[in-house]
């Protein structure tokens, strides 16, 4: 098991030393209270444990966060430069954001999804990470299953005045959890020395999920729009999550301008292709796509080819030791995954292996027309592979998890990692890594979708936009079905500023690229390596650290 000490190999002095001691202590307390979170980071000694999940546990964690935040804020910022500055800034954001949700908004009381998702993910995470060796992890799974009913009962007691939308989503998640455990039973029974006991534990876990859903439905509901954090809260999160100091109205105005821009670029690209309607052109191309081999083989081939092409271009350095498995989603997990997904290696795991999951639901169909319709849901797999694998999420996390500062491996600011993937999609189209004929049209359509996210994100959380109004924007503006729009908006309600971060992150990268490559003359490879060397932090903080005297080298990776 890897050490979870946060500092790098150098010996910090003065305020830096005190800072890293504070960070180590706070993390250790959190791991003890919420061991499933530590397990997900690759700290395997916590694999069998599950948190108590009662109000006292959440209150104790909030007290620890408040004390640690005050102590870190008392350390003079001027004493921190380079990596230490970024570690401190990222850790402050982690503390402030947790305090915002746990203290000011008490999401552990108002969002019943938190408890049902925590329960199912505690098992799901172990199963996904060890899908090919369930026998080895079965004792940890059974240990958590045994504790799960108490975890859910404590969580139900925590819930007060839940947001009605989240109550419905939590009940649906509980139903999905029951289906997950049902599908898991035969898989676990096959590797269990005592299958009857395994089945009893799963049955008890399923009853606990049903009881939890019933308990939260009986709770007096909170406000219908209780998910909204308000303008002040939203602008706070923009500062701590995105590194932005603009007001909400300014960001919303930028969103509308971007919608207009990408609509114009879509029309221009459609005209170039001889199509009148961009969305219709994409739908027609998808309807005509008929692969001549199994999807898993196609994904593996495309991923390998893009990686090979990437190695032949001077765009980014591939690190030594990175490894990616392209795997079919196991049958018992099919309904838990989208068409394709990526699981990053745990931050502290010895083996840094990413998993690119392919969910081929055509295998569940016998009717040829329905089978082909499921296959065509994967149209555009080159851009998907670029986003999820190379040079997207997998490459970024493979480099981040090699950072000497183990604290840096924990930071997960979406403006960085989602901005990076949209930048990668753009690079892949421009440099021929992705060669499908409508790649640029699809990329522009996806950018338009992300531009609408900016406007919707702002409106949902300052109260100017209703849930139904947000869904209608995606239906009218992007062409989504109502079901797909609802799926997107459900997520937006619980993750303010994250939906907008995708396109805003790409624009941040383009701004930095114009400066460093355009004005300072950096080669593109040097620029991309420099960005990836920092870990997932807001780009503006990274630039600030450079201005203060960056200690990080231009690239932390070694050519392969």
C-alpha cells in the first residue's frame, strides 16, 4: 500500500512543514471516519471498512475541517511558492468546499442521494476495481455488505427537509442498487466458499435499500428549488472550483455569446459538408454507420491507433508506466454504465492501470434491428476514445498520479480535467488523430451543448431558471430528448459550477496556448507537458504559481 503522506520528497521548512502536517492530520481523520473514501484512493487497509454515517460523524468531520481551515489560513501565503503554493491553494479549496456543503448547506441532511450513493458505491468501487479477481476482494465486499444496513439506517436518520427532486432520485438510485446487488449475486456466489452467507448479506443489503427509500419518502419535504445555492454561493464555488472571480451575470453573458458563436460555426461547417441541418447530418451519419466487427474489438483498435498516432506527433509526452485496459462492461454491471466510461487508477495504488469500459448493450438484444440501433449509439467512437483514453482522461490522470506531492494527486477540479479533454478533442481533429468525416461537426455540436450548460448552470442556482425550463433549453437548443435532458439537469442540480467547467476549461487552455505558444514561442508539446505536470487545479492558479516562481519542471514525465 502506498503512503498517504501529502508532502513531496523534499524537506519543507517553516510554514510549509506546518502546512503538510495539518494536511496529513486532516486526511488521516477523514480516512478514519469515512474509510470507504480512503479505500477508493487505493489505501487497501480500509477496503473492509464502512463509515458509521451518523450525525455525530458528520459533525465531527465538519469540526475537523473548520479547525484545519483556520490553521491553514493563518499561515502566510507569501511564504509559499511553486508546488507548495499550489498544494496550499488546492487544499484550501478542498476544505472550503467541504465546509460549504457540510456546514452551510448540510447536504448530508438535504440530499438523500448522498447516503444511498455512498452505500452502493462502497460495493461498486470494489467490484469495478477488482472485476477480474472478485474472489480476492470477496471478504472486503462481504464485510461492507454486513455493515451496509446500519449505514443506510443512520443515513435515513440524518435526512431532514430533503429536496423533493433529490428524494425521487435517491429512491430511483435505491431501486438501481437493488438491481445491482441482484445481478451481483451469481458472480459472488461463484467465488464464495459460503454462498448461502453471501446471499443472506446481499438480501439484507437489498432490504436496507428498500427501507431507506421508504424512510426518506416519509420525510417532510424541503423547498422544491432547495438545490439552488444562490448567487453568492455560486460565485464562491466559481472561485474555489474554477479559479474565477467573475460575477454570475458575467459568466451567463459569456455563455449566451458562446451559444451564438457555436451555432454559427455549426452552420458554417454544415454548409461546407453540403448539409442543411447539422443535427440532421449527424443523425443521418449515425444511422448509416454499420461496423463490421464487435464493438469491443473496434474500441481497442481505435484506442491503439490513436495512441500510436499520438506517439508519432510532437503533441505530448507519453509517460513511462502508464497502462490502459479496454474492457467490456461485465453483464452484471451493464445497467450501471453509459455507452463508454473511464475509471482512473486510484491515486495511491501501486498499480496504475486505467480502465476504458465499453458497454455494448447490443449483446442483450436478439432482434437484428434493435441490436444495430444499440451499436449505433456508439457512433463517433474516435472522439470518445480521444476524450476518455488518449490524450484525454487516462493520460492526464496517469501523469497526475505520478506527482511527487501526494496531496496534489487528490485534487479534482473539473475545469482542469474536463477542459483538458475538450482541448484534446479539438487537437485530435486539427492534427488528424481523429479521422472520421464528421468529427469537426460532432465536436462543434458537443461544444454547443457545453455552452448551454453554462447558461443553465447559472440559472438553476440563482433561481432564475426552473427545472423544467432547464430541460426545455437542452431540448430546444441541443436537440435532446426529454429523458436525456432530465438526466443532464438532474446532475446539474447537485454539482453547481461543474457543468459549466467543461467549455470554460477549454477556453482557459486556448487562452494560455495563445500566450505561451503564440507570444512566447513554446512548441505545442512543451505547452501540453507543462500543463499536465501540475495536476487537476484551476488554470489561473497554475499561471499564478508560475508568476510566483514555479518550482515544477516544464515536464514531470519521461518519454516512452
